[in-house]
C-alpha cells in the first residue's frame, strides 16, 4: 500500500469518527490517490491536483471545483505531517469561474403542481409515494436523505412528530409536524399498506417493489416531474433541485418572521435546530442567498441604528 493510500485511510477514519459520512469524498479521493500512484507521486502538489481534477477535459467548472475542493481538504490534513504537501490554492477555485447558483424558491403553486404531476405517475404506489414525499419535504424542510431513511416507527402520528435518526454528522432529532402533515402521512400509510401488504423494507416510503427509496431512483423521477410542470430557474441553466425544497422552507420561514415583526436573531437558533444544522452560522447562508432576505435584514439594521442614534 502506498503512503498516500494509507494516509487516505487514516484521513477517512478520522473524519468519519467526527460524524462525517464522506461517501462521495472517499470515492473521489481514491480516484485521486490512484492517479497519484500511477504518476509516481509521493506527495500532493498543486500541479498534480489540477492535472487530475481536469480529467477528462472539457468538463464543467462545477466538476473542477468539486474535485479540487475535496483534494484541498485531504491536503490540509496531510500537510500537518508531510511538509512536502502543497494545498491547491483557493484562487484556483475562483479561477474556474464557478459561483454557486442560488436556490430555486418553490412557490406554493409550484409545489402543488409537482404533487399533482406525481399523482399521474403510472404506478399507484409510486404516485402516492412521490406526492407525499414532495409534500413532506416542502412543509418540514428535512433533507431528502432523512426522508428516505425514515422507518415506519420513526413516524409518530400520535405525538405528531418524525424521528430523524443518524443524519448529518451522526446527529438525530425530532421534527414536529402540523396536524395536516400528520393526516397526510397517516393517509399515505394506509394506501401504502393496501398497495404493498408485504414490503421488503421497514422504511416508511417504499418503491413499487416494497424496498427503500434510493437517490438513483428519486432524482430522475423528480427531475422528470420538474420538466413536466415546466419549472426552470431564470438565473441559471440548472433545473430546480429536490434539495431546493429545503431551501424554500427555510426562506419562507425567515420571511414570515421578518414580516410579522418578530426577533429573527433570537429565533434563528430554533430554525437551525429544526433543520438539523449544528451551528446557526449554517442557517445564515439563507440570508445571503436571497436578495429579499438581505434587504429585510438591512432594513432591520438601519432601524436599529436609527433607534440608537
């Protein structure tokens, strides 16, 4: 085993012990280490990282930034024990011309249209599953991975909550739901059990074969629904994503708090906890991602400054 390969195993072990899953990062870094081994490189250099990240050629800037950012994390770890390690400069990421696209903020009409389109899917079980899944993501803001990992025992209709287990960073939490959401989940349970009386999995949401949903089946179906409804993001060629339902939930919540005159600063930790963010700083991203929120925050700041004067 090469030195870089052993270092990669150590790096992944350390990061995973802190709660990071690193499934995609592990795959990307193993590709990089294999490339380094073929090149006879014993240490990471910026030139080596760029040469690997740009293969194959003519890939998108997102591809380049994603690969380089993962190697930067690995290189930062290695540099503490290997002085020959170079951390690819952050400027390389900017030079790639990539800027994160703003989230697509689904309106109530968008969500209703997606759910209506889901009801038309050929398989009755698939139709009711995607209709309920989209609705749940929109009204709770939970991550798609969290929704797919829900087991039947995690949906407590009596207490009116979801138990989200071992999510990002290995953390678990309880998510309170509105009565209407619980009723929709209860109705889905009845339809699911009728359409699939002998499931292969204890998961709450199931495929037409009774197994747990996975990303490779959820994403293509969701993208097809987005295209069918005709949703598009004017500022970018990227189609609206399923994760943007989470963004839209957070933004709608913050906007509602601003408009009702509440103390957003004091409430923000509550939203962070509900969303499963470890630090409220992660939730602040939504302020900078949406111009309307930035304007409202600035207006609050100006009012506060005026009161002080």
